[in-house]
C-alpha cells in the first residue's frame, strides 16, 4: 500500500585509514557493515580523501551556530544530523587517532554548540568503533577510545565500549593468519547492530 513503506535506518561510516582497502581497520569495518547494508542505507566517508580544515577555536559556531569553514565537513554534518548509527574505523598512530580523523572530530564542536542551544535533533543513535594496531602493549587503545567516547557523548549517541572491536598485534605473522577470524567476528557484531537498527533485537 502506498505510503506504508518502512524507512530504512541510515548509517554514517567514517573510515580513518589512509590506506583504503589495503588496511586492516578498513577491511574490518567493511565486514562489520556487510550485514547492515542488507537493511540500512550506508553512507561511507574516507577522511583522507576529504578536504576538512582544522578547528581554530575561532568561536564562530558559538555566536552564529554554524562553522566558518566551507569545506567537506558540511557533508559530514548533514549525515550526522540524520544518522541512526555512526561507525568509525581507524588504525592506531602513536596510541591515538590519525590526524585527519581527529580534525573531523574536533570540527564537531559546532554540533556541541547547537546541542547546547537545543538546535540539534535528539535521536536514539548508536555509535561503534573499530581499530587495529601493529604493536601489542598495555592500554594501547586507551587514548583512541577516550577520544571516541567524548565524541559520542558530545553528540549524545549511545554506545557500548565492551563491543568495540580493537585488534592488536596486527604486524605479527599470527595476526595475519587470524585476520579471517577477525573478519568473521566483525560480521557477527554487525549482525547484532543490524538487529538494533531494525528493532529486531531480542
């Protein structure tokens, strides 16, 4: 019947690796998204291909409610406004996020300002994070997870850090052989989040 078609949930997928399809973090992210694509509209952005200026703390968004820069971040703002889920993937650079991804997150200060003015839509959106690192040491993902936590909190996005997929030691031979198992795990978690998005979770 016309008008009864169910609106598909929208997913904003942000890829933080400069290596594209060759990176582990991107491959894991795609595996996570694979089951989600069956019932959701997924918009993917690769930050290393985008032109996004660094936040300069100029205060324009505080006084005017928008950003002084006219660049690719406008596309991200549009998707953030309507997204039912935001998934982010990233390699580990010196225990943290790569610069372009951090710049994107910093530019969301505008959204924080709009939220404080009650000018940003309140949605029950989900957040998810995938990261991979070549080394293997204690608390190696802690700085990145802290940044992602603050990002999701500032947008009032729900998330569960226990579900974040954090893969260490990816430069070792053992990790290479375990990559397929990691991909399977990513797909399984993606299926769980598809259930959340479509309201079919038990």
